[in-house]
C-alpha cells in the first residue's frame, strides 16, 4: 500500500519535472546560441532596451497626464458613470426636430 502511494506521488510530479527539464534545456540552448551569435545578441539587447525605455515613457506620461485623460472619459457629478444622464442640454444634435420645419430630402 505504501508503494502505491509513492508511485502516485511520483506520477503527480512527473509532468512538472518534465516541463522543468525542457525549460532548462531550452535555456541552455539559448545561452549557447547567444554566445555564438554576437549580432543576434546585440539586436536582442537593443530591442529590449527600446521596450524598457518605451514602457518607462508610458509610465511617466501616465503620471503626468493620467488625471486629464481620465477626466475626459468619466463624467463627474450626479450624471456621472452609472448615474443616468446628466441634467442640462446635450451637445449632440437632435434627430427629430420639435419645430414644424419640413425635413429636406436627398434631392434638395
């Protein structure tokens, strides 16, 4: 009975162990290829640096302009998000006119 428990325990860890071995092998292959290809390594480092600088720029811009951008998209006050429509006139034109004007057709 103890042997069955040990076999079940080892079978439980078989998949993660294989995955870890595969990742280790992949890392070793990557490192050997990295050492053999100077140009490829330089391009990788350049693109990684570009990505990090871009992410840093986005972070700085969001800290500076984040509140302004958020204020443009979320209404404040009683008519705000999930609060129904605000009181007051809308900036959108009305589709149906309340006056007695005749509607123009495409021929006019």
